[in-house]
C-alpha cells in the first residue's frame, strides 16, 4: 500500500499515542528525535526525511509492543519503503530500506556496537537475521547508500531519550515536503 501525503501526515501525528516497540518513548518522539539528530549532524534534507520516516513501516504494520516479545519481525523496513515509494525517491528510500541491515553490519565491524544496543534492539537483531556473514558485510559496504544507512542507524539508536525536547512534527514535514514528489 502506498501512502498519500495526507495519510502520511495523519499516520505520523497519530503515532504520538503508540510506544516505540519495547522502548519508553512514543513512535512520534522516536521519529522526531531521529530527524533532530540528523539535522544536528548536518544531514541533507533527503536524509533528515529518511530519519523522520525510517520506522513508518511499524506504523503501517501496526506492530504492537507484544509482537517483538512474541518473536515476530514485521519486516518494517520493507513495508516502509513500499508505503513511501510514490512520495519519495531513492535518496530517502534506500537508507530506510537498509537501516536494519546497517545494524547487522555495525554489530560485525564495530567493536562494542552490539553491547551498546538497547535490550529490544538486541532482541530484534536475532529476528532480523543476526550478525552479517563476511560476504554480506562486503556486499553491504559496497552499496552506494551504505554510508547514509549507517548514519541513519546511529541516529535511530540515539533517538530513545525519555522527555527530550525536539522541534515539532511540522518542522520536519516541511523538510520532507521539499524533497517529496507530490506533497499534497
Ligand atoms: Fe527506529
């Protein structure tokens, strides 16, 4: 299912009411904190938009808090890309598509990365395929969007701070609209 701009806005606004799987912040707080980290680090508008929207697949899939605990992976990165493909191009979609792979990659190449993951990120890692093999690691590194996906992953990991104040959704929707194909 592909979302219209209006549907996307509503989905994000409503996500203030749902918790980000296994974490203590809402889906909306997580999205805004991710986008805020991207903006702070000087990411371009497409990558800030990817940070804002990287977990839209969870919202579309309606994954509840219990799914993860029950061992269900909702393949949210794929659902997210499918739902955003009418609105955005590759510069937004590719980092979203790769942000789960980026976690599996960083666990292999970066000492200490795995140990620093949150409990629920570690839990979902196993469901998402666990550590990358040497071959997968090489192929991931060769992807032209790998750098953006790894950056997005780090903002994703950081965006779980209880009570953090961020700019409002409207600020990031404005940035997203500037890189969208048909924001209406
Ligand atoms: Fe996330």
